C-alpha cells in the first residue's frame, strides 16, 4: 500500500483512538477541560463585546430620544461655521440643508440600525454564554457571526472578537466537545448532562 492510500479507519469504517486527543489527555474529563480552556477567553470576550455594543446602542437610543439634533448641531458648529471662505461655506451649507433630515438621530433609518444593533448585541452575548458552557453550538456560531456584522457603534471591537471566536469554534476538538464531532466521539460525551 502506498503512503497516499493510507486510511486509519477500522474495518467497520470508524476512526481509531489516534484520531482523538492528538497528544492530549483522552479521558472524558481531560478532553472537556481542554475544550473548555480553548473556548473560555473568546467566549468571555464575546460577552464583553456584546455588552459594550448593547450599552452603546442604548446610549444612542437615549440620545436620539432626548436630543435628536445632537449630530446636526455638532456638524453645523464644527464643519460649517468654522469655514473662512464664504463660497465654500455656502456650498457646504447647501449640501447640509439637503441632507439634514437624514442626519437626525431619530430618523427611521437610525432607529432601525439601533434596534438591529441591539438584537445583534444580545445574540453576541448569548453566543458567548453558550460558547463558555460548551452547549448550543449553533447559537455560539450565530453569536460569533453577529459580532462580525458591522452595524453596532463598536464594530471595531466586536469584529476581531467574532472572528477569533469563529476560528476557535471551527477547531475539531471544540466541535467534539459541543457534540458536533464524529459519531463515536459524540456518543461517548452525550451522557454529560446537556
């Protein structure tokens, strides 16, 4: 048999013990502990990123409810009134007047983005909780993907965390701990009280 034809499955088409653990402890508790260590930090970071995003979305919603012209006033004061050239100032003022309605914090588009950002933040938090508990692989994946979507006010913080969590969740050992690995490994760990 040539090296390219090597297949380490047994006669009944099941993988042998060399496929599990890969150098780590193959016992039930050791295997879960290894997976738990792999998901602990990214799961915590997903929770924290989701909480930060939820706070920002709540703050924007509160600002939109109390002072919907906050951005419009800032734009007027900072960018238009500071112009020295009257012609440039008039051109910017004309463009500003055309776009003023969309710049209000209480515009329907902005409220929609606040709502969607809050939903994604909650999904991110739930995904982090499920990831740390090694249960609910689908929700953990959904939370990681929700963190990557650039809707919220802190997408620069949530995006790297979401990518990191996705990479960890795609790890074969982590999948096995969630019960998404090969059937013989899943059967061994299904009795852990999920």
